[in-house]
């Protein structure tokens, strides 16, 4: 029996490349494994840690100094970077012994959220040195000499780093047709000749320490150990950085890195012994940018936009009443608020997981894709409500800077289309599932004994969860039931084997289900530690997430390609749940009346000198006064420009 099962599983397992194997073995797992198993350990999940914020009190000074203008192209960019270095903002991931001020993930996230809420371009130039790049790679893999020399200079801003991975022929396929390096002999000394053609490299136009990834070849066999493959190195000078890109007028330095350079082996990150280990190094260091920086930026823009629109709809009058009294406006605002709250709670939850030392690559992929997509929903609805004020450039238009930046977060660190369609569920199935990768490994090793052990565990887990679903007296919350359904459905989808890679609509919808379940658990965790918050907000967010999860599972089941199994999938289907319109009106009133909710958003954003500050001032004024009318007209005004400047 097990021999037959062994042969069947071997026949459906897709070919997995060496780079995919490295990706699967890199990073770790967390609650994602429990979700795939169908049972979350709530005692472990709901532990809480408190985190101090050391830099947070100085952010207002930074933002007031830099202002809202784009930091690039600007003659002030060097002074901005110098100031960031002097104040410690470039060393948030660097250990104190190297001159940094290593902060918790929670601290970093809150700092980046607040900066991004006021000036997204400043947020980018702050987050990149603290994300995937030279500092993190050197700290994890550098030689002692590299750490001693580079890290203090990165922390204080002497070195402005960038990291070059992507190029014209390797984008989402990060190491597809990557630049090549060749071991050559120059005047009796071995060097590496690298021809670079990188693009989309943030900070490249102002960087004086360029990290590069390339595929090292040794055609003449000059290296004694024969190592080759993806390799990472550091370059201080000699590359062409004379041009820049303009990413959607978002106002941060970004550009190509080109040219042919000769590098010494001591410039390889980690030294010569790390040749060929670059992909593994990159995979193990992805969590910060994907799981921290981009979600923080999405949180900053969403919180600012949602708080601003909340004030606006209570002062802007049409048809002789505040537009917040109109259900059509409330409907859009509530969806803004739900998505912003989900971003807020999931960021807090994920930061908690990362601060405990976990490095869950699937969860960080979920966070990147979900927060940037939900941030886009928030901005789209906000633009609809703010209307003319949101589309005309001017002093009162706070949307354009966020609107221009939003597609960038969705595109970088792997396009969301790729992340959703291939990575979240595809990698999750192989990495987060407790039994599938061990089964794959046993087949690779031709180990029938190990296969039998893991296969038995998978079947036992599957039958146990399936039994819970069909047992009429089984008592579960809706979230628990949806988690079990997902676990069972994942095992059915796994039977598709290698076809999952091409069936990206199924994979994408399963990714949505997994993401919604993860966000739901994050929501519950947050509210458990903040019991004074409105239960109605938690329940509406939970309904919003689980409705989508169950509808997506229905869609997968309806399109499941193995027809003979469709009857077994029937217990996994769900009836459609509908929201009650009156609950939307009640939740709107709860949100408007909750000072606690307002303070949560206000503590994470900066709006001094903006139209939001004017709105808050207006809400405290006597409506029929001349001062009120003058300020009201100021708030609803839009930018006007002299025709003579055309």
C-alpha cells in the first residue's frame, strides 16, 4: 500500500529547482503552520510583549524639519540623509556595538508608519537602509572586517547604501537572467569581472555603497574550491550612477546601476567562502522589507487618509447636511475604516511575531500583499469622498502623495500579482504545511520509512479535521471552522501536484483564504489585548474577512478540476452571509464617538500644519461664527495656479 502511495505521490510532485528548494528551506514558520494544520494554539498565540519606543519622541522634530516636499530630486537630499544618520534613523537594524541603535520590529514599524503618514518619500529613504540590503546582509553574513568597517559608517550615514538585484531581464524572477560575474586573472591576481545592468534600485542615485547580486562563473577553473553561483558583493566606486528613474513622481531616489567593474574577493559579502550562497542569504533576509517596511508605509497612508476623511465628512456640507449623514458616503467610509483597522491590527500582530524571533516567510509575503492592496482600497474610497479636493494639486490635497506611492508598494519586493498567484499558497503549501515538505524530502531521499511516517500523519490530520466538519455536534467558532475548512481543502488542492503552478486562479484564491484567516487571528489577538475597544468593530472586521474567505473557498470548490472528488468537498461549502445595512450606520456612530479609536490613529500619524489640523480646529468652533465660515472656506478650497506660468 505505502509503495503504491509512494509511487503516486512521486508522480504528481512537480520538479522543484535548486533556488526553490533554498527558498523553502530559508526562513521559518509561525501560526501559518497551525492554520494549515487546522488548529491554532491560542495559549501560545495570545502571549503579549510590551515594547518601548526610544526614537519615537524625536520624529516630530524630523518631520517638521524636512516638511512634506519630495526629498528627491532636491538639493536638500544630502542634508536629509546626513540628518537621518546623525539622529540614528539609518541604524535601526544595526547592533549597538557597531554604532547602531538596534530597535525592536515594533519600534521600527511605528517610526516608519509615522514618517510615511506625513512624507512618503522620506519614509522610503528611511526604510531602505533598514531593510534588505548591505547593512542586514553584512550583519548576518559579513566577515569581522566587513562588520567593523561598514556597519558604523552605515549607521551614521557616512555610507548611503543601495542593493542591486533586479535588471531588465530579471524582475519577479529575481535571479532569472541575472548579471554575470566571471573569475579572471589580472596581472597575476584573481579578480571578479562583473558586467552590471541593474534597474529600479532605490537610493542608487545617491548611494556610495552599492550591494550587488550576480551569477559567478569560473570557466577556467581558477578557484580551488570550484564554488560558483549567485554571489553578493559590495562596491564603493566605479559603477555608472549618472541617471535616475522617476517612480510615479513619488519623490525618492531610484535608478539604474550600470557598468563593468573588477572586484576583489574581500568585497564578497562574507568573503570567498560565501561565494554561491547569495540566494540563500537573500531569502533569509527578506522579512524586514516585505513584512515590516511596506506594511508600515501602507499603515501610515491608510491611517492618515482615514482619519482625515472621518473629519472631513463631518464638516463638509452638501444638501444642507454633513455628507457623513449620507449612507452612500458612510458605506465607503466604513470600508475604508475596516481595511485600515485590519492593516493596523495585522501589523501589530506580525511585529509581535517577528519580535519573538520568528522569520516566517509566508506570513511576511501575506503582509506585503494584503496591506498594500488594502491600502489601495482605502485610498480609492477616500479619493471618491474627497472628490475635487483629492484630484487637484494644492495645499489641501493630501491624497496625491499617497496615491502616487501606492502602486510602488504593490509592485516592489515582487509584484502582488506574483505574490498572490504563486507564492503565498504555493510556498505555504510546501513550507507551512506540516507534512508536505517532509513527504517531498522523503521521496527525494527514496526513504519509504520516512514517507510512511509523514504520510500517516497527513492522513490522520486530514481525517480528524474532516470528521470535525461533518460531526453535527462539533462546537467551533466561525473562525475555527473556517480554519479547519481551509486545512482540509488545502489537502485536496495538494492532490493536483505540479498543476498548482499553472492553476494560478485556484492558487490565488487559496492565498486569499489563507490571508483572510491569518488577518482574522491577528484581529482577535489585538482585541484580546485591548479589551476596551468596541466589540462591534472587531465583529464587523471578522465578518468582512471571513465572508471573503468562505466565498473564495466556494469559488475554488466550484472550479476544482478533479470531478470525482467534488462530492467530498460539499461539507466545505458555505452559504453566503449578508451584512445588515443598519449595522453599518451603528458602527459609523460607534467610530465617530470613540475617542479611544481616534487616539490610536492620531498617535501613529503626523499632521501638524496640514488641512487635517484645520479640520480638527473647525470641529471645535461655533458653526455660525464668522471665524468658522472663513476656516471652512479655507478647508474646502482647492489649488489654483496662475496661467502666466504655463
